[in-house]
């Protein structure tokens, strides 16, 4: 997606009172599946990737891309559709007092001098100048780690010198489980 559109979308969410959490990394590391920890019926999945839930119980809660369970699974064609839907929910008093938006995206590597760094992958060079991550409250990097046993899905919460991860000081440890409820609760209790 064009970076200018993403920047505008995030700004509109902030104007609607949302704390925006960007979760980024390569495909297949659990960005979407972190939703499984949120209480059923407590959130809406704006499924812009048009994919089926990838976690156990996801299809029962959200349906599928061909048969989404409304109002908890929306398949938007544009960011404006999401904003219009959120405004309608807000007008009806359905939003939490402090809503949190989890936005997933992929990363790209880029060179800065001799160093290789990571950031949100967008179309267009203007987005890099706009520094999308810099205007967000929380940026988390999803990782899949395979050591002794099953794969563990985690979120890095602080910049390691080569990425744009960030969260408020003392809000989260440097590495946490891939658990959106844990992140939301930490934001609301900070």
C-alpha cells in the first residue's frame, strides 16, 4: 500500500482516539495470530489481506474470507471503508473509551551508511520521509524462534539499533509473547 495512504489512515485513527500499535516483520511469523488472545466479541478484524484466520478457533470466531462473521470480521477494499465503519461505531457508542488499533505490515531492509536497518515496507519514497513509525505510539517486531521444542512466537518491544521497534519506557519488557491482549492491557494500564 502507498505510504501516504497508510500515514493518512493512522492519523485518522489517532484523531478518532485510537492508540495505534504497528506489528511488522516478514510473512509467517505470527502477526495475525496474536489476535487469538483477545476476548471473543471484543474487537473487529479489518482483514485487508483477505486471508482466513491462521490460528485454532479463528474460523469459529471470525468466519472465513468467503463467509466472514459480521460485525467482527470486515473485508475492506480501502482504508476509507475502515474509517467510515469506525466512525459509525463511535457514533453509536460502541467503541471503548481508549480503543487500540493493531496494524500489521511487512518489513523491508534498507542501507543507512554502512548499516542495514529495517522499517515498514510501503510503496512510494515519500513514506520514508514521513517516518510512519515515528508518529506511532507502539511499534513491535514479530519473530518466530525455534530452539529446543516448538516454535515460539514473540514480539520485540524496543529498538535493537537496526529496527524501529518502540514502546513507552517501562510499559513492556524488551521481549514478550505474541499476545495482543497483553499489549492492549499494558497500554491501558500504563
